[in-house]
């Protein structure tokens, strides 16, 4: 399935996703018992949701702050059009503190979410990011507090309506 294609979710898909989000370690058999459907139905739905990339991971969600990375920052990058995105993306992917990067519209080219152990460590991470000759300018915003954590369950619920 290509990215961008709509996947239709039904009530059972939404209930399965919510159950897995609430209890990531639950087994397929227990899911089937709680949802009131056959084990094979749950397994088929789960396989379909994974294949269509509705569910993109079944691993634990890690809190960077809990493992010592208490500073979260967003960095916009302007890149040299001569070099393009690929070398810059490869450079960013090699930096563990870069959690994600997105191509964006506007005056900048990339938006990155990064973490660091402290403000001093943030300077080290930023210096490492801008060491790529493909990056011409960086602008950093430090997040003071998380108001709404990353979430998708409200989207799942609205997709069924």
C-alpha cells in the first residue's frame, strides 16, 4: 500500500488499536477474549493493520527524559540546494539525539526534534548537526514543557466515525 492512501478503519480495528495502546504486552488470545471475537479474526486484523502501516510498531515507547535526555528542542534547518536533502538526512540519521526530521515548507527546509542531556549538551548536539556542509543555517527552539504528548488515538476514534 502506498503512503497517502486512505485505510478505512472499522469499529473492531479501532477497539483493537486502543486495546494494544493501553496494554502493549497483551497477547492475541487475550485480545480476542476481551473483544469478543475469534483469535484468528484478531490475528488477521492485526496482520492487515501492520501490513498497511496503520500500526508501525509494537515495541515500547521510550521517554528520553527518563533515560537522561531532559531537554527537548526543535531545530529548523536551511540546506544548500546544491547538496540536496539526502546527504543532510544521512548526516542527521547518524546523530542519536535527532529523534525525527521532516521536510517542511516555508523559509526552512527541515524540521528536527532533538534531545539533549542539558543546555550545554544541546550546544554540542547543535554543533554536530551544523557540521554538515549541506546545512547553511539552523534555528533552535527549546521546549519548556510538553502540553500535549504525541498521540494518535483521537485520530483513530475520529477515523471510524
